[in-house]
């Protein structure tokens, strides 16, 4: 007989695994849409090229640190560029 506690832990583990799979699939989709190869992404994130060489295969098993590094890179890539003249106009800041 399986205890209720053991069953709850199993359910949480399955949910976590599904969430990670969904996240990794989203990462692959982002890289494809932005035409970023695993090699270029690794270099841009200051990772070893071998870290991402299998990112489009089922055997790719990234560490949490790798995923965090890529997420930080994605965040910075998706920020809209700010022109020098935008900041004072948009926020009413006088730089003189």
C-alpha cells in the first residue's frame, strides 16, 4: 500500500518533470524562431559549445544553472533597444 505522502511526492515530481519539459520545448522554439544555433547560443551565454550541442534531441538534459544562464540571456535579448533621446523624453528626465 502506498502512503498518501508518497503519492503526493510522486505527483509533485511528475508535475515538475512536465513543467521542465514544457520549458525546454519553449526554449527550443525560441532558439528556432530567433535563428540562434546551439553553438551561437552557447558562445553568447559563455557556456561550452558541448553544453548545448544536443539541445534539439531528447537526450539533452540541461542543468538548472544552464537554464538560468540562458534565461538571463533571453531576457536581455528581448528588451527593446533604447535610443539616447528616448530616456529624457519618455521619463521627463533632464540630463543637463
